[in-house]
C-alpha cells in the first residue's frame, strides 16, 4: 500500500523525530512510503538519507492568532499549499495520506476534496482555546474520510473537546515511542560530555532539553534553580536547545538576563542547539521537564532509556508516561516553589534516583519501544486501507471496529 506522509514544515522537532522513526522502520514490503514536505531546513534531506522518496512544496505559514492581518496572510499560505499538495496527490496516487500535524491534516483533507483519498491526521499538539479550534473540529467531523491518531489520551481528549461523542471513535491513541537502540546508558559518553563541559564526575548536574520557548518553562526552572541553589551550591543547570521562532530569540535573552540578575550565571550553562541529545542525556543526574503544555514529551522516554531520572510537571500527556515516585517524579505544573523543593529532594537522595532510574528503564523498554509502535501503527494502516469507511457510521474508527465489518 502506498502511503503519502505530509509534514508541513522542514524543521525537525518532536513530531518530525517520530516521523523519521516511523520511516526508518516501516515494513517496506507492505508499505511504500513517499514523503511530501518543504524544501527548506533539514527534514527533506534526513528523509532522503533513509532511502525514502521525497517531493517538496512550499512551507505552510500558519499559527493561531487574533490578528486579522496575520489571519489573511495565513489563509493565503494555506490556499497556495493546498493547490500544490493536490497536484502531488494526483500524481502520487496514494492509498492513504498520513498528515503529521493538525495543520498538515487540514491541508491534506482540503486538498483531496472530491478525490476520495483517506486521510489520517497525526495529532501532536493541543488545540488552544480559540474559535479556530472549534472550526477545525467541525471541519474534521464533516469529512467522513478523515481519521486521527493522537500521541496521548490527553491529546485525544483535547481534540475531541465539546464534540466528545461524535469524535469519540474517530480519534485513536497510539502512544509515542523511541528507538531504544539509540538511547541507552553509556558511561563513556557520560565522561566525555562532562569533560567537554568542564565538570567533575561528582558535580551534580541537572538539565532541561528542548526548544527554547516559554511553553517549555525554562525561565521558571531557572528561577526555581535559583531558589534551590543555596541548599546544593555545587549543582550546575544545563539548558540545551535553541529558539526556533523569532520571538523565542527574545526569550533566550530573557533567560540570560535572569541568570545574571539572580546571580547564578556561573552555575548555568546555556548550550544552544545540539544534535547529540542522547549523549547530553548521559551527563545529567536529573532531567527536568517543566512545560506548561506538553502533548507527550519524547525527551522523557529518551532520558528514561539512557538511565537518567526524570522530574516533570504533571501536565497533559506526561502523567501517561510517568508514575510518581515509581519511574519518575511529578510536581504540580507552574509551581516554582514545588519545583525547587523537588530538585533539592532528588539531589539529596541518590538511592531514590537510582530506584526511579531502574523502574524508568524497565518502563520505557516494556511500553515505549519502536517495535511496539510500528506494530500498532501498521495494524492501523492495514485496517484503514481495507476499511469501508463510507459504509459505517461516521463515528467509527478503523482500529476500533469489529472484525466482520472489514472488507
Ligand atoms: C510535539 C509535542 C511533544 C511530543 C512530540 C511528538 O512536539 O509538543 O509533546 O512529544 O510532538 O509527538
């Protein structure tokens, strides 16, 4: 079966890392993948390196906004990309389109109007409280050939919103996964990276890894770290990641300024973009995930697999991965005091960290492997392709239908 994967941006963050994992591991005798994505940035090249054919089109420029002039520009971008995408679909003739975001899904469903192509939206994001979110849900509902895969139960619930009953069976959950061969404990890497950072083996190191943006809560972590530091003065905070969008460059400056103002600049290392996250993870004694919105949180799996204990805000998809005080440590979101306390608590208790690490490793291996993921996803594709979507009530989903209903 031929599947067209569409990614609306060429930048590689969590959703694209998952897509690359899928492409690398698809059973090529059963699935013939073709990727359509913008030419800019690194995704097209990375896909091509996997031996998967890529066709490029313009980048989609669209975000949630209240500003009418921006909305008009975004609409123009949508219509331009929809036209280009429709031409690709007509030549590629896929059996199914896997659209790797809500925005990609909107383009794919709109572009295939009248062609009858089945479209699966991969939901990696939470819809914000915004009138456009309601429009998106209605649009999805009205298309009987559109289904959704959510990366967590939290994302599925959020997408269904007030339409929980008609959208109930249209949205299936396939929890994300990682390549466990890439992320595993590695003492040599730990020593190398600590040397690079000029840290001694005994220096306590906590870190946050990911795009620099207010949603990831680096600023609040910095302040919580400032509160905790008098109790653990030798600890260093590592901030890995880069700003991807314009206003996030400002955020980076705010982080640097705040570290100076708090008098902790020498205890904070802002590393910028890194493509050796699996190595950085090894150097950390605790990974902190302090997002205020987090649909899933792939870094949590990556840290667990590398044997690094995780301290995270209990938000959105995160409690579906972490069980508090068993395989990780949870704190209430957006509570700097609680975060500071948890940082002190974990840094004082190596036995606790070792216990969380051990269970974390077991947990990720048992539930979040790429093998489990591809099995579920390919079963979903198989059912989707054989599935007579039209003959069934609009609220049925391939993965959840009963066997006799399939062709
Ligand atoms: C998005 C989400 C992140 C998730 C990733 C992969 O980047 O923000 O939480 O882990 O997609 O699904």
